C-alpha cells in the first residue's frame, strides 16, 4: 500500500487497460472492457474493493468524472472525489455536489492541499491525469489489470516522461478469463529495493 509522507498523501492507481495499453476507445467508450468483464467469474472484483478500502479520497480527471456521472449507484460512496480540471466554467452537476469537488491546482499543489486536509491515501484515476502525475513523479503504486484484447487505438494509459522511473514488482495475479494484474511500487533512490543484512 502506498505510504503517505507529511507533505503529501500516498498516491495509488488501480486501472484496467487493453493488451495494447489503452484505457478507452478514442471516443471514451469502454464497451470492450465491459465485454471482457462479462466473461469474468461472477462476483470477482479483481481486488477493487480491497484497494478502495485503503484510500480516503479519489483524484480523477474531468473526463473520467464525465464518464462516471451516470453511474447508479454512485461507486465512490463515502469517499470524497476531487475532480481536476483547467476549465473555470465547468461545474459539478447538482446531484453530485455533495460527493465531488472541482480542483484547479497543479498536481503537486493539490496533493499538498489534500495532505493539509488530512487525506492520507488517494486513488488517482484517468489516463491523462495519471500521465501528468507520473511526469512529476507523484505516483507511488500502480495496479494495472491487462485484459486480453487489442483495440488498436484509443486513450493511452502511458505517455512520455522526463526521465526513466524504476518500479519494484509487488504482486502478479492472473485469472482464467485471461486478465493479468501487476502491482508495482515506485522505487525511489532514497528507498533501497532490499534491506541489506547488517
Ligand atoms: N480502463 C479503465 O479502467 C478506465 C479508468 C478510468 C477512466 N477510463 C476511461 O478513460 C476516459 C477518461 O480518461 P482520459 O485519459 O481521457 O482523461 P482524464 O485523465 O480522466 O481527464 C482528463 C482531463 O483532466 C483534466 N486534467 C488533466 N491533467 C490536468 C492537470 N495537470 N491539471 C488540471 N486538470 C487536468 C483536464 O480537464 P479539462 O479538460 O476539464 O481541463 C483533462 O481534459 C473515459 O472514457 C473513461 O471511461 C477507463
């Protein structure tokens, strides 16, 4: 589990992508993911509930927020949702104003503000947003569930980075339906990969 520091919450990603690295089609559709999920064992949540239980808030891109607005029931009950947008005219629909709050800070400033608000672990969601946080090296844990389909084009999970980043493998799980899930933890230079014997 991602570890908070005094300056910012721990940041974790829990996301599904196609074999070719897309989280949605170009128009945002995730029909291919829902079709794959339909082949999964009934009741299998691929560790989602456990991951959710470990976070106290969500930070999501405005486009992901748009796509979850219609979900009924609201999937994040009890967890504040912070929606990042650069638009000043965008507003949270009245039905979701109790659950979601717009944030206009840059990633680092938002995390500092959340730490000051007492948030210790956040679930970061949305491809563009994950890329933005990765560019600033602000992600601590990555759980990616790869589903066995190529969709050829779409919205990417991964993007350019200013420098390489080393990640330590924490766990690999796979299911008969063909899903493969990896969890990686960011390996920073001040965190040795293994503890040396004394
Ligand atoms: N496969 C999965 O598990 C999964 C998970 C989540 C989402 N999805 C799908 O992915 C799609 C959405 O992902 P996406 O990558 O297209 O977009 P996204 O990351 O959800 O949202 C992008 C938007 O977030 C805001 N944003 C991004 N970086 C920002 C920054 N540094 N500062 C402030 N605001 C920033 C901007 O909003 P403004 O344009 O308002 O300024 C930007 O347009 C949806 O179709 C959703 O269904 C799939």
